């Protein structure tokens, strides 16, 4: 049975998050949440239209934070940021944990503070709803700076790079998208940074530990 989750102003409950971990879900956003997303995207668009220089939108990163990037190179900047950080190693993350990670990312982006466009977030939601789940190496997060490597692998599939778990097995991301009526996106200004910056990987693993602890506690009580 597929669980339906509507994301809005209220935080997701532990019961909802546990249902995401337990199996397929159908995710949607409230009208108010979509309004917040569109307001955030409009802020980024206005900065570009006004020719202002703002970190993460039209500058480099880290030591290159003061380096301005030409408008015609912004898509390449975001793509290269994602691909350069998609460097995880080890066995793939469990599909259920990946689903949980993605829903946590959707909830974060739904606040509108990251400036991603509606179409970008719709693509991530479409992937969850179709059970097209990125193949993410389980090791490689740098933690304190955000879960850059795992989230980069997630984002890479959104632009058609890498592999995805699907109901029909593991296939290249582009194949998974075509099969399920999705299309790879072209990252807009700031979107790569918004998608890979966060702690959704760490949070998902923490929730797995929490739910596992509850289950063991109940088992002990029964005996």
C-alpha cells in the first residue's frame, strides 16, 4: 500500500518519516508551499536580471568565492559542481534510505529558501512517486560541510548521469527517466548548490537508527 504525504508548513512527523522508510509513497506539496518555492526562485531570477553578484548564484565556491562567473557559464558551473562532488564509494545505499533522503530534501526545498525552480522540485517529487531512486554510494560524506557527496549522486541522476533503482531493477538514469515519463533537468543558477548542500543523508541514517532502536525496544518488552 502506497502512503500519501502532503508537505506544507507543518513539519513531517516521525510516523510519516517511518512510512517513507517502509515503502513507496506519493508526495505532494500544498499550494502555500509551491508559492514559497516560486517566491524563492523569483529572488534568484531578480538578482541575475539586475546584474548583481551574489555568492552561490554567479560566483565560484570556496577560495573562488570572489570570482564572478559569466551568465553564459552558470549552467556549466552548477553541473560541474555536482559532478565534481559525486565521488562517493562503497556499496549502494539501501533504496528505502534513499527514498527517505529524497523526501527530506523535498521538505527542505519546499520552504523556498534555497531558490530552486518549481520544475526542478517537481522532478525530484516525480522521481520519488515513480520509485526512481538514485544509486548512491553509502560512504563519502564530509558531514560538517553537508552531505555533499551523497547528495551530489542524487542530483547527478536528475541531470541524467549515473544509475537509479527502479521497480524493474538498476538502470542508467536516462533510461529510468524515459521509462517513467520523466526528463533530466538542466540546472539553473544556484540549483546545484541548493540540491547538494544539506544534511538529509545524515538525517536519514539517524532516523534509521532511531526506528531500529524503537523496534528492538518493543521486541524486548514482548519477551
